[in-house]
């Protein structure tokens, strides 16, 4: 009989070797950072202290964060600043399009802070950014990672879907039981309905969502989230280890091992996701371009089987 895999608790173990990364030092990394500063753009790579920033920026892959760098929410896991945001920058859409052109991106990921202060939650800025990229770099595929547009989701999602991004991502982040402490400003089922509505409005748009492990969730709760996602028609699931950005944020309750991530991925694939990315360092936009190509190929193969 196989013994259960041990849980590595932070108070009894150092950060595991499998989630340690090297500090960024490459010339390409510095060039990417300089360009973002010159175009007055924010990135979630920096603001959320992503552990993959060195690898991604060295490859000149960056996830642009629009609508400023101050969020109106205060999620327990997130390192982005909280407060009253500044006015929306009207030049931002063109600057994002310029960045896509300069970096020569085949695929770009656009995310944002929550902007509960705006009438449309910032949806119109997403639309303008998509339109600017389509004009400046028509061959670049576009992935968006939006907030939940609390109390504004229906109109916001309709407007963004009409602009036709290639991938619509919105992260559920964790299991429903943990929402009051981890994601108190959001509602689990509202986020699910948002993603479901994207598919209903335009089935050709890929939908994507992610969850973090290590916040105190139970294995069967994660399996239920997978079922909920599939019921909402979500194509792509990402899973990664939560890492505490500062002492004031939610604590890491456990470190999920690579083998445990492999087990989660196997379950998710069996449930019918087109694509699954699950590893300690997986993040929403990590390897997003390569994953988009794989997801598109998976759907093409699926459609071919149906036709045959």
C-alpha cells in the first residue's frame, strides 16, 4: 500500500528547492524593464512579485497590467498596492500596442487591477487596448486576464467579447470555502458565471482560469472546482503554488510537491480540459504563448475527431 505524500509545512521546512529561482541578471531582462519604463507601462510580473520574471523577461515576454498599479481590492494573497487609483491613462492602449510591436510578440497577455471606482470597471480600456493591438500588430494573438467587474459583469463582458480577444482568462484563485478570507471582495459563483457567459456569447474564444495551492484547500475541494470549471465550459486550467509575498499576506499552509501537481493535472485532463498546466511555478501567463498554440492544436484535433 502506497504511503501518502508528506505535506511540507513552512514552519518545519525551508522553501523547497523546486520553487527556488535565480535572480534576473540578463541583458534582455534589463532591456524589457527599460522599455516598460519608457512607455510608462506597469507589469503584473513586477507588481505581483512573480517568481518567473527572470525567465520571462529574458525571453522578452511580459504581462502588461493596465488601468494603473493601484487596486481597489485587498485580496489576502496579492502584492499589488491597494488604495484610490489615479485617472485612467488615455495613451495606455497605444503604449501597449507599441510594446507588442517592439517586443515582436506572437502572443500578448493583458491584465489589470480591480477598478471598482470606474463605471464600467475598466472594461472599455480593455476594449481600447485590444483594438490598438489589432491595428498595430494584427498577427499578435491576444490573451486578457480580467477582474470580476463586480456588479458590472454582464455589460463589461459583452463589450470585451465583442472586441474578440483570443483567450479570456479570469482566475477563480481558490476554493469557495476560502473566499471570505483569501478573496473577500469577490464571489466564487459570480466568477464562474462570468466565464460561462464568455462561452455563451462567443464559443470560439478560449476560456481559461487558475487556482493556487497551499492556502489550506483540501484535495477534494480542488476536484470540485475542476468540475465547476468544466460545467462553465472552461478550456484551460492553470495551477501553481501560492507564495506569501510579505508577512502581512496570507500564510502558506503547505507546499504542494511536483508529484502532487502531476496528480492534479492527471485528474484535470480526465475531466476534459483542453489544456492543463500544473506545477509549483505555474502562473496564469507563464508560457502563455506556447500554451495558446497547444490549446489551439488540441481544439483542432478535437473538432477533427467530431467531423470524422
